[in-house]
C-alpha cells in the first residue's frame, strides 16, 4: 500500500507539480496517468479528495474529475467497448 501511495505521489508531482498548480487539466492528466500505470482512477481520485483542502480551486474541477473517473471505470474496473457490445 505504501508503494502505491508513493507511486501516486510521484505521478502527482509529474502531472500537477504542487497543490497550488492543480487545475482541471492537470488533475485529469493525473487521473489518466494513474490509469496508464494500472492504478485504479477511483483510488487516485479518493487520494486527491483527501488533500482537497490544499487545492485552492478544488470545487471548480472536482465534479469534472469525478465525471472522468465515472467515464473511465465501471464499478472501479476499467471497461472496454467489448463489454458494452455484449449487452451487459
């Protein structure tokens, strides 16, 4: 678990830099990068929410970030078009 948090922190540093630099664009990039590293975007979103007090504009982009997570996961699991095509 500690390794996962360290990886999330490293991705955050790479994509957002500092809490003050967080914007909708950088946060969405952070979530996409987490997903590309096989980290659950919902887990990464929860990590961001734990630190929301440190982000000046969290309220302005938190909804967009949650929408991104919802679009890219289903029950916390990435989904594909194959899944959707099967009529589930």
